[in-house]
C-alpha cells in the first residue's frame, strides 16, 4: 500500500545549482562534488541507484548521472521515449509552485544511454510528453542537447548539456530558479523517481517537483 502522505512532501526541497564557466564538452567542464545533488532515496523509499550532478550558466544546464544496479540490458527506443531506459528530467523554467498541470514552460527530456545514430548505439536526447499538459512547449530544436554516455556492466553514465534553446522560457536574470525532477526508468526495475515515491503523480504534477536555485544569477 502506498504511503498516505508523500514523505518528500514533509520537506520543501530547494537545492543550489552552481554556476560554471563552461557546459560542454565534459572533458573541459568537469562537475565536482559542489555540483552533486544529495541522495533522497532513503527519504522517499526507492533504490539508491543514481548519483546526480547539475550546474548552469547563461547558456543552459549541464547534467551528469551515474546509474548502477540496473544490469547491462537496456531498452532505448527514441520513438518511444516515455518508456525508454534512461534518465528522465522534468524542468520548469518559470515555476509557480501552484499549478498541478505542466504548461508551455515545462520540458520533459529523456536522456537515453543508447538507441541513437544509424546503428542505434549512440546516446540520444529526446523530448517526451508530460501527461495532462495544459499547453505544449515548443519542439526540441535539433542538436540543442549534446550528450555523451558510457555503458557499464551494471549500469551507465550520462553527460548532457541542455542548452537555452532546449529550455522554453529560459531567463535566469529574471527568474533565477527552476522546477526540477528526475527519474531513472528501467525495464527491469520500473520507474525510480528522485524525490517522491513511485506511486505519486510526479510525471504530471509540477507541485511535486523540487526547486533549483541558480546560484550567482
């Protein structure tokens, strides 16, 4: 039976998002421990399988994820992003904290460790739908989310830069905070959210998402 109250809702999660000079490529823009988000798995009762790092500058966001404990089998289909194995992100560039429905300033991205390219063996970033959206965001511009991945025996790592072109409504000077949520989707383990129990409607309800404060904006 799911908990009557979301354990994560007992807290107001707001994390600083560190400003960095460069977003890409990863070799020249490493993310250190100051950019790492704390694990919330123990609070919301999900497997602790993902480590997340995030940073920003005027050009957009940089995200890194290390996922372990999911095995070596991956189901990544860019034409079916909502169901594909990978790191899924929900980002609201103009969060209100009040609306239970996502709008045109909300973007869901599926960052897939494989499935892209002519041989379907390259990482790929794909826009995915948010249930009950009141107004769809603009289409994701081609090439607006450069991505790299490393496949491991028991998981995968992803690095991506989510450029301003991929973030409708992006304006850190005016609104220096973001609504943010993440989940790992895996065919074997199911949906493993970051910051809320699996039973809650985090896929569609922005009021469940946390906030990132753009430090130095």
